[in-house]
């Protein structure tokens, strides 16, 4: 690929390095901790990473490459890799290419090239993205944007000791008990709330005396794309944090980097507490191939950094140990020749050829295995539960059914853990987890810090550690500031690792509207559009206790079998509801019959031939009440409870619509972005050409008190729409006669 451009990418940087290496002379009196053999391995990784960055630009120019964010200037992270153990799990910054190549050896450059070229044979993401990841190398793939991987890294560090403690036989962590979780990121990302929250969670957890063996590595090149990081800011922000051991080093000096990294890793490994390694480095070749660096840095500023080249520092160490400068350059050129050969062998190799290939690892489904696993979660020992559940065989509320089912799951699945804000001793704001901590212990049912990103990060990390996390975000509205942990991290793990890494989780999410006496837009929230558009995510929404029990078992089983990431959306207003039509009728209690509910299957709540109501959540009891009113007027109604909001139960929707020929979608979510939009689209796409109407809540935040009645869907509005819809059809039928 050399010479494919009149001005080769990185030409000036390459020329400077060559000239500087040629002029190196041995330094006297320098004590070296790194041997010649070790420095050669480090230099090979650094040189390989540098050449990969240059080749990436050449491939893009030739239409064969699609990613040009490189690691040039950051190659001293190869020295950090040398200071760590090869089985320390690592979640890497997108500029940690030399770290990856040190662990992989020269063959790893082929992995990276295949990622740059989006080739289907790329061994981790299968051509879906360029990521650093390899199961055998203990490198967990991350897109690592805006420090989004830090909560997962902290979660893994917290969870590894917990997994060894509570489920040593079944969790079977692939990492040793004294492993250090390595997490690298940039100086600009260190300012993001995701990073700040993750580091705070690590310190908070360690402060409470729990082990948190995580090494944060800030690769500080002084820029976030074009925005400079103030000099001294990283040291000021993180250099004197109580409980955070801080180490700093100059990336141009491999001996200094090795000493700092070794010391930092020793602290984390022996004391099981967080440490922060500040790697000062430069950034060469701009932010990416598309970045016009000259628009915000002068050529003189750019070239002044060339003397800070980490390859030059390693070359000096080799020369000190008796290697001639010409031999160093020969090693450098050999890595380029090897890359050119690899590129030639890769040109023309297949890329992903269909949507099915692209989506293959996104959401594997094995419903028969899930059903079998779910049945095992319902076995109940003959002993007191110590919780608020109703006795077996008697009617229970939604909250009681969830409580009992969580108790069963914790009893029958050693890997299950339940956590979140207030879920431990208190048992949740609504008592749904009451008694579980007392029975199953604080290692398995516990309170988290009050930070939703960190709650989800703990879930992601514990899933990697072999556990089955069931976290709770206290309210749906609290999820919105942490949604990227579901969208960008949880849902992409199997996608970017071709199912080699999984982070199964069942997120319990109290939400929706119609609470009385405790409301407002933070506690009454019907905005779920952001959940329904996350690829691979499963969203279940029970309206009654028996469904809640069966669906929850199914989701836990799907996590264990398929690595499924799911949300269990619990209607708060139905938690403690007992009656359906009249006070004291106990019409909304139900008895758990055991078993499971297949993902994507609806439930027919009532059958009739005149009208089909399709609904979910709070809409179910409202629709059943309206159906009773309609029956008085001679209108017989089918009421279909969707239960699953993603994926929608398409076959059941179409069948229920066909039964009556006209459909009223009863949608308690907002008119724009509500669930009903998907229902109507599904009907149209499947050829339903008869009458469809939708009633939904207004496009409004939910106000406090009785004002909410003005914007939320209610029974009177449902009944009116039903009469109008049936009346139109009956009038049409009369005209046809």
C-alpha cells in the first residue's frame, strides 16, 4: 500500500522518527528495568500500531477502509500492557491499539485490519465495527465513546469478588480472583458525567470497605478533537481524590511508564482498591482522517510534538542496550512490510452480505430452552419466605406476585442478584422487594449508589462476571439520563462480539402513569419510545400478578440461556390494586400458576365479535371496565393484552383484529411515539384494511394532582371512541344492505 498517495499519510511524522532514530547514541549510566527482549516486544507493538494507523488512511483513500481514528502518539500504552498480567480483563479506549498488539503479538494487526476493512471474518465483531476485543486475550470489546465503558468496568471490578463469593461453582468467572480490571480512556472523556459518576462509584464502594480492583488509565493527549484540555486539569481533578491512588508518567519514557504502571497495578491487585494512572502523551495524525487539524493547530505546534514520540523513547532504550539505530529501523520497516502483506491477503475477502448476517448475534432466541429454564425458576421450597407475598394458591396483587417471583428466582438461581436504590433493607419505595435482603443476604439483595448510570454499569459488569443481574431503576423518568448504558453498551455487547461476550440483565423499571397522591412528571412517566427503538432489547409490561410472575421468569431464563437484555416495565398504579369494578370485588388479584410466557405472545383477556381493543398496562383494566359498559349496549368486545411491547406480538394482534374486523388501540402512552403507533403499523403492514382507531394520552408531561386527568387517557374517552367506531361500521353495514 506504500506510495498510494502523493502525500503519504503520516509522512512528516514518519520522516521525523526515522531521522531522530538514526541520530540516537547510547546514554551512559541509565538503569533499565526493561530488558532488551522486553523492549523489542514493546517496540514491535508500538511500530505495528503506528503503521496500522497509516495504513488505515491509505485504505480509506482506496475505498477499502472505513475507520481512521488511530492510536498514533498513544503507543506507550503498550508498556502498560507489559506491566499487567495477560489475564487482567481490559476495556480499552479506541486509542489503545498498541496495548492490544502487545497482548496479541504481531498476528493481532490482522484482527485490526479486518475491523478497519469491515470484513466478515474479523474475529470479534465480524465486520460490524472496528473495536479492540478478543476473548482469549481477555479484552472486552467497547466502542468507548464518551467514557461509556467506565460504568461497566467499575461494575466488573465490583462484581468479580461478589461472583466468587456467592456463586463460585455456577458463575465460573473466567478471570483469576486477584485480577485487575483495566479501563483506559481519554482526557476529554474524563470530564463526562459518565466517567465522573463511574469513578465516584468506585470510590464510594471502596470507602464502604468492599473490593474494587479497577485501574483507570487516562491517556491524556491534551485534546478532545479540537478542544484543548487545560494543562494540569487531569492532575487537579484526580490527583488528590481521597481513596484514589494517583500515578503519573511521561509517555515518551518507557521506563517511567513501566514503573508507574507496575506500581499502580500492585496497589490495585494487593489492596483491591481503585487507582488512577495518568499517561501524558501526544496525539499524532489529528483526531481522525476527516479532522482538519491545521484549522485549530499551527503546523509548528503539530511538528513540535514529534519529539514526544513514544516510539522514539523505546528506540532510545534499545540503543542504550546495544541495538544499533539501523537495526531499530529495520524492525520498524519489517512491521510495515508485514502489514502490507496482510493487506494484500485481505483484499477481496467477504464482507457481511445481508441483513440476516448483520443481525445474527443481535438477539439470539431459543424459546424451548428458555421455557425449560423458566420452569425451574418456579420451584419453591417448603419454608417461610419472610416476604409480603400472598400464600400459594391465594390471590395476589401485582407487587406481591413480583416479590414472590423474585424470591423464587433468588432461591433457585445462585447467580441472580437484585439491587438498586432503596431495594435492600427498605424493600423498595413500593415494598416490591420487601424481605428479600433479609432472606437472601446483603451480597445478593443490596442498595446501590443513587446514580442510574452506575446501577446499569454494575449490571453490565456483573453479567460479564457470570452473574444474572436484576437491577431496579426507581422510576422510568430516572432512566432517561442513563439510557446510553442500555442502548450503547448493554444492547451492543453481543452485536460487537459475535456473541462471545454477554451481559444478560433484567432491568426492573417501575413506570407509567395514573398514580394518585404521589405524582408529577418524575413519578408518572409514560415515555417509552426510547426503549422500543433499541435493537435486540426485550420490553415486557405485565398488568396483573400471574402474568408478572410468568413473564419475569421468562426474562430471567432468557438472560441465562441467550444473554438477553430486557426491561420489565411495571405499572406503578397497578402494584397494589385489588379490585377491578367495585370496591372489595378482588377482581384484580390473581393466583400464580407457575410456568412462563413466551416472549412476544399476547393474552386474550375477553372475547367478543363486535370490537377488538388492543392495549397493555393500565389500559387493560380500563378496557375491561369499558367492555362491561359496552356489553350493556349490546357490543361484545375482545380485549387483547399485548404484554410484550418489544417485540410486539404481531401474530396475536393480527388474529385479534381479524376476529372482529375493526380495532380500537387503547394506548396509555403519548400520542407521538406511543406504543399504538407500532400496533397500527403492524396491522397495516400485514394487510388489515378495515377500521382502525387509536386513543392515546396527550403529548404532555404529566402534571401533579387532578390536572393529570386532562392529559391522560381515561375510560370515558375509550368508551366514546368505541361507540363511534362500532357505530360507523354498523351504519356502513346497514347501507350495504
